[in-house]
C-alpha cells in the first residue's frame, strides 16, 4: 500500500468540484488544513482493535453539507485526506 500525501496548499475548496449525487443538493464544501493533530483513540470506539495514540497528524478536513429536496434535512459529511 502506498502512502499518498498532498501539500497543504492543495487543501483549498476552490480546487475541489462539488460532487453530483442523485437526489441530493450540495449546499457547501469547505477544505481546512489541520496540522500537528494529536489524540488518543480508545479501544471502545473500534471493537476488537487496540487503543492507539495519534501524534503529529497533518490532514485536509473536507466538509460537504447537503440536503434532500423537500425533506427539510441538512447532512454534514467529513473526509480527512493526508497532507
């Protein structure tokens, strides 16, 4: 498996096209660089996996907000891409 990363300058919503999803209307798309992220992930979050420590993670947090016409809903989806 390859570790593919992108420079932080690539974390720009202007370079990411809005996705087309049948039945959904995309309201917003943001891209925010996150650097040096550190956290502890408990084994309670992922059954049958050990707890892990994450240190110094750099990623691009892409958030897409969309709705379904006539349903009065708003959905947010986050995608973390390595930088």
